[in-house]
């Protein structure tokens, strides 16, 4: 069985709830929250606890809009 990771979000998804898997030096890390900004290759995701997570778009391994 093969798995394929896909990034299906775009800057047009700003304001929507997303989940993003990032490939970082220490391994894969996930963030779920509202995509607040995507400008100049930098994304900002606001988690439920209010924390803002910022990261460059080139570390995204998979991402999608979360329904509901």
C-alpha cells in the first residue's frame, strides 16, 4: 500500500481551518488551526489555544482544508 502526501491548500484558503504537516529537521510536525496569512512564501496558522505558528511554504509535506 502506497501513501501520497498532497498539499491542497492555497493562499485563497486564508480564513479557513486547515491542517498542515511540516517536514522539519527534527521530523514531521502537524499544526491545525485557522490559516491567517500566506504572504511572500510564509504561512501563519492560529491554533485553537491562540498560538500563532509561522513557517515557510517549502516545509509543507501535506496540507488540506478541514471540513466543518
